[in-house]
């Protein structure tokens, strides 16, 4: 059956009966491609985009600032993006912004002065804080005093080391740095016996040789960390030490004071490196022939619940080679979750657990790889401006050339619905806006915003499609009063890009006092315009009644 294009209070029984009938109807087979969106911010512009699998822009976040290197959509749907606010070496940023779905600026933070400059990457922590990479700037004199070979000082006015900072938003433009890790606190070198960090580099793989690599960067950007990702399972951070051709993991469970030492935290090793991979020569455990990484980008931890969960995935640029590649690394952990060495005191694994090297990707800079919910991998080929989705066998399932221009990384967004607020006042009333982004494949389909008062788990199955709603009395209400002043535009036809907007409008005094504390969940259900079968359901969106 197909539901009518517009619901009115006169048609509730028809709608309820139709949905009930669909509960037993066969569903449509799932697509081979991951059905969500690809998120990117072209370097030449200011805006951020969601692309559907046809490459069509289905949503835009506009900004007046130049796009930084990276961005993400947080668990609650907030866009988090780096921006360029200052000048500096490649990858410079200086700030981070948060925006809601409509592009309203929620947070506009700067880290571009006082000897610290944000660059490259950003990540969101479960507690709502953000992780940023920042250059920590030193004078050349300070670098030499720390054991840097003067012959390896470049042409820049400042010597730049890297730090990772955790920032807690405190206001629209303010934030407190509540945790910091500095590479400068974990140095080793065998050049200057006058420096406190003088020692045998090969005896301390947990420390960083300030004189490696043995060449001078023109901008004095020694490490050039260009990616970071948070591991919530182990409370660790993985990041890419680009100039050293390595990926590193550090302990985030430390205090800032512990992070400056070699003790404390869950690991008991403070801020020392827990694991490093890609170039044993960097800690005197090999030669240039043992190097497996070269100018890598996009290092990240594969999320729980996905194929390869806990492994590291990255884009290995290899500018000196004919082609680039994507590598998946299984971390060498013992039964306690601690890192172990391989033969010869070299951190494992000895080889990647998965490699994508088709021979036709080649990018000296940029690039990313991300594991998708369906087990495939989303790849951005950097300078080639191509997005790819490949399966575990390396088969190319989808590709798209980005006409908007060069993007540092591209990310997958599974969310298809956004809410403008998560609370509404029982006494004063208010309006919550809902937006659905379905993509061009759903253009012209019928949408229906349904609700539940009994939670999204375990949910229901309609025509073989899981929806995150437990059917109850409130579900009947959202059907009965669709397209009324209470539920405005909650039933209709998706536009040409598969989008729809709806509203939940609570007038003052409409909800009883007993509603305070009640949480209502809403989700869009999509019906095919030709067959009337349920073909999609959005994520659930929670709205709580407050006093």
C-alpha cells in the first residue's frame, strides 16, 4: 500500500492500518555501497559539504573562514571543523568551529597565539571536549639547548615541535585547555652531551630523537603531526608523525603533569610513546631499508563494531614510489592490552593485515582511509581528487571525482536526520525543527516523521527495515496529528535532493506538568514513491521536556 501525500486528522486509522500492514511486507534488498554521506571541506573554499553516493551536494554548511585541514560530524550531529585564521607552514589552521545543521555557529575558538598554533586535525571526545594538534614554538636557541644539531636548524624564525591539547568549551568563543601532551617532554639525543636528554637513542624507543630525521625543514616544522584519532576503548590517542614516517600512540588517561613524564596513567608510562610503527630507523632499531611508511596521512583507529575494530588504518603516500597505498595495522597487544615488541626490539606488526595497492593511486600529499559500517573502506586519494569505496577484496565499488577541489580528508556520515534542540519547555513551550537528508536516490519518496515515548531500543521492523522506535500510544498520536500545528510538515514528499523539514511545536501549557522529564524520540520513515514500501529509516532524535 502507498500512504497519501498529505496526512490530516481525518485519516489516522488509514495511516495506522497501512503501517501495520507494512510490518509483514517484504523489504527491499540493501545496497552494496554504504548508504550514508561523504563529508568534506575543499581547501580552496570556505564551505563544508555532504555528498550522496551520486556525488550530489545534499547539504552545505557555509562559513566565512577558509577551510582548515579536517572536520567531522559529532555523535550529536554537530559539525566540527578546523579553520584558517593565521599564516604558517603547510597545514596551518588556528581555530575550530562548531555548527548546528542550519549553520548556526555554536562555538568559535582560536588557538593561534601565545606560542601555540592549531594545525591539521581535530577530534571529538565522548565528554564533549575536542582534541587538537598544535605547534609549540621554540626559538632556535632553545632547540639547540635541547640537543638539536645546529646544522639541522631550518630557515624558519621558530623551531616548531608538536603538542596535543584537549579543550573544554566554556562559552561561544572560549575554552579551557584541560589536558596537554608535549613531544618536547619526551626527547632523547646523542649529539650534545651538555643537554639533559643526552643518551643512547636505541635504548629508548619510548622517546623521540630530536635529531631525526637528519635534515632541516625549511619551516623548522620538525614532526609535522598531520592526523590524530581518539581510541575510547583504551583511552589512547593515535597520531601521525609525518616527518619521521611513523604513527605513534600515547596514553590519554594521564594528567597533564603525568603526560610530561614517563610514569602515570593506565599504562604507567605517562606521556612516553606506547607504540610507534613505520620506520625503525627513527629509534635506531633499523635502517632506511626497513622503512614501511613514507609521508603518511590520515592515521585513525577503526571503531568498535566495525571490521578490524581496534586496528590502525592509514593512507601511505610514498612520494618516492610509483604509487600510494592504504594499510591496516593490527596492534601488537598482549592479553592485558599492553604493547609488545617484535623480533629485534622493533614494534610490530611485521606487516599490515590488509593492504589496498591497486597501482593507480598516487598522491605525494594528503589522503585518507576510513572503515565503513558495511565493511568496505572509504578512501580519498589526495591530489587525484578521487573518492573510492572498496571492499575487503580490494574491488572498486564506487568512485567519484571531487569537482569542488582538493580536500585533506573525507569522512563518512551515517546520520540522516538532525534536530535543532534536544529539550523543550513544558511550561513555556517551544519548537524543535527536524531535518531529513535522504540523498537524490530518495527524491520524490514519501516521508513520515514518527515518534515514541518508550524509547528507540529495541525498535521495530517495518517491511524488513529497522526503525529506531518502539510503537506505542505516542506513535499513534504522531500519525493521527501529522501535518497539524502540533506536528508541522511531518508527512509529505521529499524534494529533489531527498530532503525534508518538519517541526514539533509545543504551545505553552499544552503538555501537562507530569510531562517534565519525559523523553520523546522521533525518526523519519521513508516509503518508496512507486511501491509504497518502507525503504529507509533515519536515526532517532531525542527531545526531553524540561520545566
